[in-house]
C-alpha cells in the first residue's frame, strides 16, 4: 500500500535550520497530486505549512513561515522536502507530509486551502523542537 515516511526532524537551536524529507513508497503512482506539509503543536490544531503541486506553479506557504521555509518536489525519486531556516520556538511541533491525489481537488489543495480531509495519505510525523 501507499506509504509516506517523514524524516529529518530533531532538536535545533533558535535561528538554526532543518531539512525534512518525505519519501513515498513505490506504490505511489499518481500523476496529479498536491503534496503538503502540516504541523501540530501540543494543544493546538493541525495547520497547513506549505504545499507543492505535481504540475508545477506557485508554491504556497503559511504566512508564519513565508520567507523562511521552502518546499520542493523530486517526482522521479518520489520525494518531497521542506527546508526550514531561521527556526524559532513557534515552529516546534510534529510535522507531517500529506498527499491529495484527487485530480480535481489536488490543484485547489495546493492554493493554500490545505483541508486535511482532502489529503488521503499521511506520514507518521516527525518531531521538530526548537530551543531558545
């Protein structure tokens, strides 16, 4: 079955950088999809962070991370990355990658709507802890 597996989380000092990776299993054979990153801090609801569309176009980012985070896709390797710079304590949380594989909703999901029910595949999450 299709699996998404995140890696690259850990502890970092404020101002530091981390790169998260999300690997899709070989069963992931969709041509049109939205890959997105979500995060969830303790006691808070899950929020969308960034997204990249399989068919190209503008990537979207939450205002809180714009200019500091970037996401990019390697379709051939079935990998998506989240590069994070200038991390601060507010970035602490569990980070998830997710895929919306609907040909109809995928493009919409990659315009910053990031509705979790539209994402049929989720990774297990990777913890990011930023220390001040």
